C-alpha cells in the first residue's frame, strides 16, 4: 500500500500542520527549474513579504481551542555559499490538548532569492513523537535527498520548479488570483514529489474578531494529503486569501469525519 504524501496520524497535527501547510499547494511548474510564480514576478518589484513579517494563527477543533501556529520571514541566510530566503513555522498545542497529544514543531525552509525553487527543508517535531528531518534539493542532479535523525532514504527525482511544504506557501503569494480558476505546483517532502492542484472559487468577505478582509476562496485538491483527510469520505479544505498585494491566508477551514478545524489569522506584522 502506498503511503500518503504527507502523513499526520492525529487530529491535532492535522489541524496545525495539514490545515496550514497543505493549504498552499497552489502554483504551477515550468519547463526548467523555475516555477510560474518565479517566472511571472518582476524582479524589480518587491516581494509581497519581507523579513520581519510574522503571522499568528489560532486553531480550534469545533469550539475547542487546540493550538496556534506562527509563520515568520527571517533575514536571508547563506546556505552552501548561496544567499537564500529563510522561512520558519512553529506550531504548538495548548495545555489541555497536550494531555492527549502534545505538539511542539519547528519547520524551516530556504529558497533561492528569486523564489523559483526550494533548496533546503528542515523539520524538528517534538511532543508525542520526535523527528529531525532534513531534505536537500539538489538542482544539479535534479533530486531530493531525505534524512531523519541522520538516516537517509534513497534520493527521489524532482519536478522542475519544486518547492517544499513550507516555501510553497510563500511562492503561492507571488501569484495574482484574479481571473484564475485553477492553480497547481510541484511540491516535495523528500519522500515524494507530486503536483498539487487547487481551484479559485471567487471573492468573499471574511469577518474575523479583530478585522474584516476581502478575500479569494481557494479549495485545494486533497488526493495527495494523508492523515484524517485521506480517511474521511467527504473531507474538504478551504482557504480564504486576502485580495490585496500581500495575499495572506486569513482563514483556513477543514472538514473531516470527526468534526471541523478552523485556523484564523489572529495577529500580523
């Protein structure tokens, strides 16, 4: 039996990680190792995100507060002699949820400065289980190399323009959603490299406790998503993205057999 692309074996991790990271599988590839996002962006124009940006999401399972996740853009770093953009996501559950499934995760991603492909992905997962994952994307050999606690897997071939599960969120924000009906992107976690797809449904007004937003509703395809999404017959995932230059996700909603999860933007800078 084939393992799911990204497997989260609990409801809590599905809410904190699937809901936020897999929400962004929505760009398109090109014939070389540069994504549509990278090709369309005018290098003279600033990116819609800059170092210092911080987005904090609160996640609840039905009416129960489950945890929070923070997405940050950090100052560029040099990786193997190359200056890279640096993105970080941290996720944690609240004390009540810690009693049955504790999550303390940190994910890092590094891309080229033009945001055309990913170069390095790291995931440190603590709590109920522990992982120390590193994925290197080697564009000379066109392969991704995965290791966990230093134990290496066989390299896999890369689709041109591939992003990792975190940087794909930021590459998504380079694209103008107006007049688009379908989006797609190659994305890899080091175990598989697949084409994620999504539909742009239309504009909607979203009201949050602190602010209201004009947004686009985007619905990703879930066939490559594991965990509770794979096990639920009528599972769905919806993302509302701000209809402005920054294109930030302001609300993410998922429905599975055991209930619904909602992640809402609580604070931004």
